[in-house]
C-alpha cells in the first residue's frame, strides 16, 4: 500500500524520529495542551474552526438512529455538534408527525411529547474514541458542563487499532486527528473495518493551499504567530511549533484521497474549505 | 536553511515546497541554532509579538510568572549587555560570570542555612522562603535570549530576586513585589522591571498606594541609586554575613 515508510523512521514535525518516539512525543503534546486545547483553537483560527466543524456535521447530515464513532475526538467538538443536529432533526420529525395528523386525541399528543422526552435523540449514539487520557478527561468535563449525557460515550483507544467489532458504525469521523496518527494507512483500514456496509468515512483535516499568495500569508501566520500564541496562551511554544510543522508534513488533498481509496473506500471525494487550508474527505464502504 | 528530511514512502511527492524563505531560524530541530539547552531561536517579528502578548497577559494576570519572564527576555536586549558589562568590570561579578553559580534547592544546603544565627543572610533567606512558601526552583529558565552568556545573566537576575526580597525586607504580596520591582528597575534598567514598577500599582488599593508612594518607592529609588550592582555580589559565599552588614556594603538603606 502507498503511504508511510516501511522502516521505523518517520517524522515529528520537521524532525526525523522512530515511530515509537513519534507516538510518545505526540502523546505528550496532547497531554500538555489538553486543558488549553479549545482556547488555543479559537485563538489560532479566530473561531473559524467552529465553522469548519459545523460544515462537517452538516455534510454528514445524520438522521436519528445514526451510530457515529468520532475518532481522535478528544474534547468532544464533533460529538456535541452531532448530538445537537440529531436532536433538532428529531424535534422536527416529531413536529411534522403532529402536523400531519390533524385530528389527534390528547392521548396521542401527550404520547408524542413523551417520546421526545424519553428519546430525544431517536436512538442516535456517538462514541468518542481518543488515545489520550487527558483529552478525554477534558472532553468529559466539557460534556458535563454543557449538559450532554444522553447517547454519548467515551472510549480510550488507538486509531490504528480500534477496540470495536467489525461493521459496527454508520459514520466514522476523524477531525484534526489523522494528522497525528503515525500509520495513517492502518487508521484508514481500521475505519473501513468498523464501518457497516454503506457506512461513511469523513475526515476533516488541514490540507494544502494552492494559491501562492495565500500560501505565503498562511505560512507567515503559521510560523510567526501560532507558536507565539502557544507560548502566550498555553505557555507551550514547542507543541504549537509541532502543530504547524505537522500540517506541512501531511499529504495534500489528492494524495490523501488515494490513500483512502487504497483502504477500500469508494466514491472518495474531497471538499476544500477556506481555500484549502482545511479539507473534508469523504468515502463510502460499499 | 535546510528542507526537512523526506520520509521515503511518500510516493515521490516532495514536501520541500515554497518554504525556503519562509522559515528562518525557528526550525529548532536544527541543533546549530540552539545556543543553550532550552533556547528557542526567534525572529524579530516573533520577539515583538511575544513582548506585546506577554505584557498584556502579565498585566491581566500577574501570577503568570512565565509571561513576566518572557517579557523580560524579549525586551532586555539593551539592558542585558549593560548588566553583563557591569559584571565583567567588577572582580566579584567577573567571578560569577566565570563560575556560573546557580541558586537551586539541589545546590543549597538548607539545613546548614537554617542552622545559621538569626540575622545572617542564610538564615533570613531560608526564613523568607518558608514564610512566603516559595522555592528557588520555580524560576523559569531563559528561552528567548539569543546569547548564551546573556541568558545566564538574566537567569542570575531571576535567581537573585528572592535574595532581593530578603535584603529589602519585602514580602511576596503585590505591594512587596512592586517595591522590589522599583528597586530592580533602577538597578538593572530592564524594561520588564520598569513596566512592572509602573503598572504593578494598578492592582493596589488606595491605602497601599499611599504607603507605596510616600514611603516605600522613594526609599527603593534612593537605595537603588546608592547601591552597587546587586548582580556583583557572590551571595553563595556570604551566607554567614549578617543582613545588616551586607546591606551597608552594597548600599541599601534600612527599610522603613
């Protein structure tokens, strides 16, 4: 399969390290940044990362009853959006049902309100899977703080070797996570394995900007400003230096598309956001 | 400016794109740019951004000691060479620059210092650390100073800060810190000290401000002017000396 070097050498940002070292270093990066992860995301992207994540979930367009696994889901951004989305779809569903039946008895109306209370998500579920304990901890705290509990579970796991059975999920998402995986090919194979036939793979990740002027500005901002923001806000220059380097190291749109196809996915396509700073790749297990 | 090493399996696609001009010295994977352990080379733009950002954060949250440290490092480019020269031209200071002593829990014999008679530098220093529940090991190492010797100078300044508290008799609350900053501003000329001295009082109430303005600051300024350079004192060799005699020797007036 195309992809990473067969030998144990790989990269950590612009450094060359062994695969084991890379995993260790990346674990430490996220252990360090976990508490300030969300603040940093807002600062670095000026809040735009929220729009990107909204677009991802809209593209997914989940209906009630969908089973989602959000890998490298860390602090829960995708999971919470998924829950909000299916909740509102479910509400609309119930409203439509009410509208259609003009002559409802009181019993039927109160039954439908109860349905909404008892099953607000319509049996939808999201499993947040992350390799890093600190990130999961922050995610659970956020969930508690924001009031998310129904239909949500947290699992410690490695994208390269998921702790789930075959053919389990309707949708697999990985948002800003696949870049940190050491063996992307393995992660893609695992994604294929745990998806049900007909299931969808969605990946939101930093990608490559082709417009040369924008690329220069983006590079300038990335290398001059982002590590400074990391130092000022999180007291951690090096983790954010790693972040911007790892974005440059990650395969561009077409190459990632090929890797996804190699894992067996069909109808693979991508959509550039913000001129290619970020891209959403999509594929189906058919 | 090297291109980053390519990983062999990338199907021939080159990652070394239009980056040559864009990334100057921040590739600290490159050992030759790192002048000392912990050194992070920075471009002038980054230093400016760091200085501005750390100033804002330090003002909003004075307990972010790391931001105070960063502010000191990024704005000290004129004051630090000055201090280094003062040290070079003084016999004791010169020795300090040569021997590079560090004040750390691992290098200090706390029990011995505690056993010294009251009024000695060693005894009072330990008393200060215990009363204020601070430790010399919480000082940030220098990161953004682009000269190895100057990095030591600012490190020495940080480590000597607690001794300043001891010699000036000031506690580590906001008021005490501001007074020490005034003294240090006069002594070192570091912009960070000047900013701290000027803006620190914003957080004090009216009563404290009055004491500050009428008694403490004038005394700090007089002492700062009168005293010889505080970095030229080899404190580690003077633990047995009494605080009073050391004050007299340096030229610090007795605290009000």
